[in-house]
């Protein structure tokens, strides 16, 4: 078992390869990060400059408390998003998960496979017991993809996001190692 996220793996599936994200991926990720609809669906109020993003991605490899991986479409070799395990709670063997894909990568199973790969890595290699996420009520496509990947709804955070004057609920979802067939001694 790994004791932290200092090891940055490359995970290969049929549709995608997940590999450590670097600042060299910024040109491919920038359109996604600046897309207003992606910002809405992820609840991101951030307005990062390209320089700030470059600095952020340049430091991802040195982080031991999170795992940031680029989602690369195998058929084209193109970076189409990122998948992240973060908010690591080592004593409770838990962490959060987030994923973001460029609009042209949606609806083709890339996100579902990327989710299964990184969450499976968290359970199998890191020894996580629980991986959780939040999904906003106005993003039913993401919720269906998370359910397809093995996440279950746990509860609702009412009015968790204020978006353009409206309060939006967030559903907390989680996947547990035993549900993936992984047992611990």
C-alpha cells in the first residue's frame, strides 16, 4: 500500500489514459477551464489567469496529499480533462474526487472510465475506504455518470451553491471499497 499520493501513476483503460498532469497540459486544459458552462456545472466561481494556472499545474507533481491526473483520450492522444483525488483524510482512509472534461469529450464513456480508473487506484493502491464527491442539482448528466461508475447518493446539502442569485442543492455521493469488492484485514 502507498502511504500518500507522492507516487503519480499512469493508469490505462480502453478509452483513456490517466497520467500525471503538468503545466505542459495547460494549452489543452485552458478551453475547459475557461468554459462558462463547465464553470457552472462544477460550481466554480474562480477566474484564474493563465499565469496562475500555469503555476498551479507546475506544482501538482510535488503534492503528497492529492493526485491530479490528466485524462488523455487513447484514440487521439489528446488531453480532454483532469481527474483528481483531493481533500485526503488519511486517518479515516477517505478523500474527495472531482473530474472535469472538455465539452467535446462528454457522452462517450471517457469520464466513466476515468472515474473508475482513479477511484480504483485510490482503493487498491492507496488503501482508501471511502471516496466522495458533490454534484449539483443542475448537473444530472454528471450524477448519472457517477452512479454508473459506482457512486451512491448519501444526502443533500441544501442551497450549497449560490449561482447567479439562485441557491442550488448539492448531492453528496460516495463509493466504498467493499462495494468495489475490496476487503481490508
